C-alpha cells in the first residue's frame, strides 16, 4: 500500500529496501533533481496506475553528476504521480509521490 491510500496494481508484491533517495523541488514545475549514490531505474506512474515514463539512470537522464541527476518533467500534465525507484538488481528501493504543477 502506498501513502495516502494509493495502491499500485502489481501481480507480484515487492518488498521495499530501505535506501535514501531525495528529490527536489516537490512540487515541481519542470526539472526535478534526484540525489542518490545507487544506480537506479525510475518508473513514473499516474494515479490511474498507468506507466507514464521509465528511466534508466544514468543512461536516460539529461544531466548526471555522481550521486545527483536531473530529469525534465515538462511533458507531464499537472497532477500527482508516483515515483518507483529500483536498484541495479531490479529490487524496489523506494516509492515517493510527486506533485507536478
């Protein structure tokens, strides 16, 4: 179960590993900066459970520095989104909500 009563429809339940991922600003207008030292993939899902975009980090992001990268979200409509972060082994490491303004 995700925060705020939002559920994610998966056929397999994922165990969330405890990692420290931070992103800002939130709410975001255009570009979000994500801080983490792990190699990750990011899946962005809308509240209807539809996958909006998937990223491989650092491969698909615009700017990457060690432990920090930026992703443009200007293609998203304003609203609430779920960010699901996975490590290089494909394990779910964190789920965060993001508000696009």
